[in-house]
C-alpha cells in the first residue's frame, strides 16, 4: 500500500484511469463484434451504416492511448475489408 500523499493520489488516479480505459476497450470490442455479427448475417446495408460508427469508436480508443495506433489501423482495415467483401 502506498504511504506518501503523492503515492496515494497516484493510486487513485490509476484506478480511475483503469476503469475508464477498460470501458473504452469494452465498447470498442462490443462494437466490432456487433458489426461482425451483421456481416455474418449478410445485412450489408446495416453493416455499411455501422462501419463509420465502429471506425470512430476505434479512433477514439487510439487517440486516448487505450490501444496503439497501429492496432487501431489493423482493426479498421479488418472491418472495412470484411464489409467490402460482402455481396
């Protein structure tokens, strides 16, 4: 356990940050899973409409350093390709 005031404050900040980051990552993963389920269902119109939303969520996660920017680019590329391959 932290002893100094500085270390206690840092521990509080880390807890808040961890919860915030976990929520952003969970939101991103849920959005990607929802989009992938639309793709597997074959609903191209809904998938194309949701693609922009998913990319925005991924970009926000990368902008706040929840995920690395290359990881974000990879995810965006994967979902874009998947929507593009739909018939």
